[in-house]
C-alpha cells in the first residue's frame, strides 16, 4: 500500500472492523467521558465507562482514531523527531471480550502484513512478570527480541487503587545513525534509535489498598499507536515531521517567514507545525483563548508558535494562514473542519494581533526592569520577575533571557522554574477530581435503569413509572412531604438541561402525593434526573406518576431558543460569516448568546441585527424540525455548534420563507422550538459586551420577556419625565439645559472660591514656617479640588518667591493634597514627589509626582491634622 497518513488511518480502522470491532468516531478534545481531565489525552478516555462496566453501549469491541492533546512533553516539541502536543491515537479496545492472544497477534499482523514493516527491525517489551504475554510473543518472534522491563515502563495503573495491568510495547529500530552510540543502547534508551510505535495494555487486575492485585472479573484491552509515528516508520522516515502530516505546514511556514529549512530553522518550524495543528483542533472543538483552564493552555500554545516567527524577524500574524494548510491535510478524516475554518482563522488572527501588541509592551516593561537591576548593580533578574513577565504579560522566558544577555544580565532559571512549577501545581489542583464521584454514581444508575424516554417534543403531559429516587446523593425507597430529592422515571415530557437550554419546571403527582419539579438535568447519557420538592404525601419507587410541564414557561423558553437561531443568522448577515456561536444560555426570562467577533458592535449594527430578527418574526416563517443523516445536513448548510459531538443522525431546525424552498436558517439542535417565527412576537437586544479576546456577548429577550423589559424601560422614562416636569419628547432637551446650568453654577462657584482664596492668601502666608532656612507653608482648605489647590499654590509661590507649599483639602470623606516647590528649592535637592510619598504614607494614602509638583490622596481623615502639624519631618533635600 502507498503508506500516507490518510491510507494508514483508514487501513487501521478497517482492519479492526474486519475483526469484529465497531468504529467509534473521535471524541472531542474536551473529554466527554471523564470530567476530571482538562483534555482528551488518550484513546481510552471516551471509553472509561465501558472499561468500568458502566456503559450502555452494546459493543464489546471498538476501534478509533482519537484526537489527543498533551503538554507533558511540550519543552521537547521541535527539538526531537517524535514529540508532539497534538496527535492522533489509533486504538483497538476490548471490554471483557478478547484478551492478550488476539491483541498481540492482530498488532503483529497489522504491522508486518498490512503496513509491511520489516520484521527484523521490530522489538517487543513486556512486563518482567508477565509470563503469559512472554509465551504468546515467543511463538511469534525470537526470544532475543523480547525484552523484560519493570513496572515504571510496562505496568499501567489508573490510580493508587483500582484497575491496572501489564503492558507490552512494540518498538522499531531506526538505525545506529540516530542513536546515542553507547554500548548500552537498546530498547528503552532515551535516544531516538528505538522508537515505540504501539502500546498494548492488558487491564487484568484490581489493585487493593495494600497494593495486592486481585483478578478483574472483566479483563480489558486498551491499545494505542500514534498515527504520526506509524506513518513515519511506514514511509521509511526517521522523523514524524518528514511525513505528509507536517511537511506542507512547515513548507508554508518557511515560505511566509522567508526562511530556509536547515539546521538553524528546523526545530522552530517543527514547533510551529505542531502547535498550529493543536490550535486549529482546540478551537474547532469549542475552546476559546482565555486566561484560565483550557483557554489559557490554548493561548500559551498559540503564543509559543507565534513567537517563533518573531524570532525569525517576522512581526505579522501568520498562524491563522497555516490553519488552512492544516485543514487541507486533515479534511479527509475531519470534514467538520470545513464549516469551521473561517471562524477558526478569525479567532487565531485576533489572538495573534493581541499577542504581538503584548510583545511590544512586554519589551518596554522588561527594558524598565533591566534599568532597575542595573541601577542596583545586580546582574541576575529574579525568577519571580521573569515568571511575572511570562505569566502576566505572556512574555516568553527564553526571550527575556536573550534580551537580558544583550544587556549584560542573566536570569535566575531555577527560580523561574520553581515559580512556574508552583503555578502549574495550583492549576492542576484546580482541575483535579471534580465531580468524579457523582459521575460514577449516576453512570452505575444509568446502566441499571437505562435511558429515559423523552416525550417532550410531542407532549407536555405524560404518565411514567418511578425507577429510582435519590436523596442527598444516595438511593432511597421513598420521598416524604417537604423533602427534596431527585426522581428517575421511565419516560418524561420534561426537557433536561443541555445545549444551553435550561431544564423544564412543572409538577409530578398521583393520588398519593404531589411535588414541584424545579429543575431537570442529564448527568450521564440520556438519564433524566428530576429535582423535586414533595409538597404532600409520599412518593415511592415503582409507582406510576403523572408528569406535567409548566406550559407557559416552556413556551417562553422555546421562543428564546428560536431567537438564538435567528440572532446568529442576523449577526452573520450584518457582521460576516466569521460569526460562530461560542456559548449560550436559553431560559424563560432571557437569552444569552456568545459569539466570535473582534470588536464591540456599534449602535447601528445592533439596531440592524434587531431589525433583521424582528423582520423574520413579522414574516411568520414556518419552522421545520427533521431528523436526517449528518452528511445531508452539512450539504444543506446546517450550522453545527462548536465543540458538540454529533452522531450519524442529527436533529435539524430549519426556518424557511413561507411557500419557498430556500432556507433562511438551518441548525443542528436538540432544543425545543416554536412552530412559526410569528409565535415569538417581539425581540429586543438588552446589552452587548466582551467576555474575552475575540468573544462578544449579547443578552436579549423575546415575547413576554421582551414586553416586560420595554415596559420597565417605559416606567423609568416616565419617572424621569415626572421628575423633570417634562413630556417624554422633552426629556433630552431638559437634561441638556440642566447640565448647562449646573456647569455654569459650578464655574461661578469655582470663581467665587478662587476670589476668596486670593483674598485669603496673605493670611495663609502668615502661617509659613522656616525649617532649617527653608520656607514651608502648610495649607488646609475645606471642599477644594486639586485644580483649586494648584491655583492656590501658584499664587503663593508668586507672592513668596521661594517656598514649599503643601496644600490639602477634604471633600465627601476623601482627602486630596498637592506639594508644589519653587525652582530654587528644586535645584537645592528638594523633591515634591518624595515629600508627597512620605506625607501620603502617614495618612494611609498614596502620592507621587515630579520634582517640582506632586499630588496624592487618602480616605483616612484621622491622621491628617497630625501629619500637617509635623510637616517639618517631610522637608528633606534629596542627597
């Protein structure tokens, strides 16, 4: 076979399909199977419930090509021929079905027969005590090719306790020319000669608290082989970066950056290629650059790649251009990239532009920092300062090191690493263990009771059987009056919170009890949990119950959900096709819609969007809901939600002009909707603001909620009109007139104060003190602002000729003060900025400025009188 990545990916999946496995699509990089993980880092992540025996899947054998992301080896990316952050993991899995014999035989068959790897170059590692695997391999390869290794490399553990088992790894010898040359070089060496290409994990034990190993009742197989590595070896390449997965990206990058691919540029171009792939897929799966969690990691990866261009002397965005090259390479396996590409590129470009500005400002901050260190005659910039530049301003450590060296300084690299490790530990702690107990509990319940049949698209009333009752995280047999709990029923008309839409509210009852349903959610799969408070009577497991959704509230939610679709279409029409949904909240009271855009919307743009939505509402267009093949939906132009995982069949919501075939709006959506756009009534945008780099948020209301908002606004306008004794049309003119009158009065008052102060100057001058031959004048004036204080000090200096003035005022519980010094005293070394800082310190405030003038303030009044009396202590010339 012609071994390129597309063919190898397909060959692998087809091979295991022929051996009874179900091909399962890649999960998102945001793990759906394990809430404790930041990213999907292995093929087995989406099958966690299968391995634990808690899945409702019917298949026992699976195979997948999983998108993965890891940062554990990020410092090695580009420097070696094999390390990556983003990669694809080919895997085959058995959940209590086949075991070692089949897994080993199939891996060998695929590599040697289907791919055609040379048998003489392949080596096997096994766990030192795994005699079973050793015997199986012994029938396939010579004993000299089987290497026994310890638990640190060849024994997999899920944690300190729980499922675990030995591993067997397949290596290929890439030749002595890429090795370390040491006599001890062999399988397991850290050099590049022996490349691990496939890891077979035999999960057969349950580790106890005392470290003893009990056999698992269900033995599992979990294997992983990096597509990039197997493609390189199949093509006879010694580096993954020489394959069709990377070469086009590196070539395009070199062309844009105007550099040649040689020893001096290769590592940086490799890093750019890897990070660009990672950025493209992270954004494709719904992650937006931010300062926390997944978004922070994305931002760091993107900036790391962009900085390589900066090192080459290129100061323009270019990663967004490379994203299209990534798309062309990966489209055969991930066709969904097609509809997301323009949006991905827009988000990347915004982030690139922002970071290039950051680099400029970071350079200025570093320059000031270098001056401080030089003034202190220190030659090493502290690790904390280097990390602050890195973490707060996004300024890379190695760039700090480079610029510091140019200025004759070094950086404390160990201190930087310590500060970085501390931050990483804090970050990991924030993500560790969240919700795992709940997921496992609900997963076990889900396996036992099965899926809840959702009837809420067709009806808002139904009868169901109580399958389980939960109170305070534990199953119970009954819930009594005034108790809160959760109900699982066989079927329900209640919508469970998902896709941004809130859960329904309503009632559940029978002749024995009645309860209010105040929320519905789906903790795992299609298991619907109804949160209830029992009003009277007692509900028991096994009873039949009547379920009734709040009809009016559901209608309000449906209006808002349809408005989300119309809003997104209107935004695309007004602002461009780069608009994509980045999150939403659909409730009965309002809708919140996050979308990708580079800047704040103008008032005119918001009005255009609002008018477009209301035009469609008035057109009373019919809404059609259909289930169809995802390929057909995509061909029709259906909009998919970022980061959402879809099956082969999808539910579409389509808005069409009445009597026409053309589509106005079509989205993949599982939410509840109205029948015609006219049912919405009225749409009103409430606010628009930023929620992150390149992401805006609109809050809006529809139907009754919009009417209530407008009525509230009308009420406030009438209150203002009454207060002004004006009609609604006169409000603006009245306010403008009053503002002008107030401004005139303020000017008159300021003039009167100034005249009064001028008249009082002579009395102020009488208060001057001579401190060691220096004329010092402390002044306190009630209710003066900084401008008044400055005018006063200027007049005093004009009268006295040589003086240091400290003038203070109190107004509305706040202190303002200025320090002003004549030029002769400045020449003698007196500094207004230093005096202001010292004075401010004693009144628990802040202050500073230049040598001849400074100002400050405080909110603490208790120390002011004493500080003014002790003015002598602040009058010291600068040495």
